């Protein structure tokens, strides 16, 4: 991925949520980032902050990793043709989702819908190359190029795609081939060349999708079960129960999947002490909506309805996914890419900070989003306002005018008519 990397100090932090479900909340009140990489985490008095010009006082808010949405059906741009939605990935970035992972590109006339092996191979390579060089919203890390399995693909095709950098296979059952007798030879090639592959668990939902049973999933041994709770229609819970209890396969929950299955899975996996197997996806733009705040809503839903600590649910949207896909983001620790966000409770919340707000069911907000150490946004269009705001080099970073607040959220380097005299934005 390409992008600008910066150095920054975040100080006066109330809690540092690591994103690591085994580490939880880290001791400290300060994070030092140098050249886009987290350098030190701890107490400001113990850290080396020299030589860094951009200093952010988060005013007692919470810092956590940027979220990772591991289930997107993208095109080649920041556009969702099913919804006619432009800028949907940028909106997600400004709401705190700093990485996305494709589960199969789609759009009108795309080769995946026509059993076209040449086209599917070309589409996967094209999408990979596009998103290697393009970051929606100026910062979103999009892992594109997920091959849909169709008739006619050969081992040589898998080698060529591997050599071109493609490493994802689109969810099996969401379109293309799904019969184990047809896909197993291809999965042997996929494993040989280091591809990541998932299988979905859901009844057929769109033309070309298919029903894959828990028994077939156990045979195919995927790296992940996509929308295990339903995408968006769910299966009978006995299938889910088998996958939870008879395998160690990571399981994906989508916020717009079956609500009952979502909560039953949360409680069962919590009782098993296996929440590290759960990750969150949006299934956007399908699954009823194109949700810029899908990860945020999944976290609130998972925590508040199932009595699970908010920091653990944040890990399901960050570190769990980073571990599953081998990404060097998703956790706050030295050596990781500095994809971070400052989060807080909304004004008037029953919770006094972001974690308490999540646990009592209130949508939380973010007052800053950082990618590779560079500030990319102060708040997304669909995110809640925060009770507190950040100060960048001593200057407040927010807008108070209602039009700007609702329709033009603040981003670095952008000027807004009607800003309060206290509000300052500059290139950071």
C-alpha cells in the first residue's frame, strides 16, 4: 500500500485500547508515532517525544486501533452500484474504519456472474493493482482483488495470480462454484500458492449464490466462515453450533445478518472463552445496506446486548482480524502501522467514556482518525459527535456550525464557511 507517513504524539489519553483481546487496555497515557509506525506506548514522562512537531492532546478521550471491515463487495472505485452510493468507503474511513478486505468484487456485467475464468482472473488482478495504488478518502487501506471460483480455472492461473500479488479468494457460496467436488482441486492450488479463502454460511440470497452446509464447510476447512450469523438470512442454529464446537475455524459476524444468531453466537463463544475466533464484517453493499458505520454498530450491538466488555468487542473489529489476515495493523504496539482513532461518548450519554457508552448501548463517536501517523479526519458524516474534542498543537479541531456539523465533517486542510472563531484547521 502507498500513502504519506507522518510522526505524531498523542497525549493525555484516558485509556489505550490495544485491540489485542489478550492484552486488553494498556497502561499509559501517550503514544509516539515516527514515520507512520508506532514507536512507543506508555506514560508521557517515560517516552521520547523529541523531534515531533504534531502533538495531539486528546483531552482524556480513549484511543483504539482503526477498525478493519473484512467483508466488502467492492468495485474498482469508491462507489457501490447496488445503492448508487458514491464515497461510501471514504465515509467509513472518516468513521474509524481504516482497512477493508474484499470478499469478491462485483458490478453490472462483471465476469463473476457469467462463469468467465479469463474475466475473473483479470478482474482479481486488476482490483489488486488498483487498490495497491488508490486509497479511498485519502487513507483507507483497501485489500482488493478476491478471485471468484468459476469453471475453467487452472493451476497455472493460480500461479499467475499469485505472481501478480493476488492472495484472496472470494467467499465460496456467494457466487461462482461451491460444490466441494468442484472447488476442492482449486483449493489445493489456492493453499499451494498461499491464498486466503472463506466459505459462507447462509441460504441462497442472490442469483448465483448457493447453500453450503456446516458439514461441507468442515470438509473444506476454510480460513474463515463468512457471515456465520446470516448474510443476511440465517440458517438453523444447529449448523452454527457445529462450527463453533467441532472446529477452530474463525467465524465472521455481520451486523445486518440474523440478529438472534448474532447474539447467541456472542454468548456461546464468550462462555467458551473463544471470542478471539470472532471477527466483524459489513457484507456491504449487500446485506440490506451500505453501512459506513457497520463496524461501530457491530461493536455496540455485540457488547451492549451480551454483557461483553467493550474493549473485547473492539478487538473483534481490529486485532482479531489483523491476526487472521496477517496484517501489520489492528493493534496498538510498537512496530505496527499507526492506524488509530480517538473515540469518546456522545454528549449526554449514560456512559462517561466511549467504553461505558458502548456497554450501555449508545453509539460512540470519534474525534480523530489517523492512518500511518497522518491525521485524515476529525469526524465522519454518519458518526456521533463526541463529548470532547482533540487539540492539535494547542488548537481545537472541530466545527460548531450546524450545517458543517451535519453535512461537512471536518477534515485536515479543508475550510468551512460558518466555522466558529475558535475552530482551526491546517495541513497536518
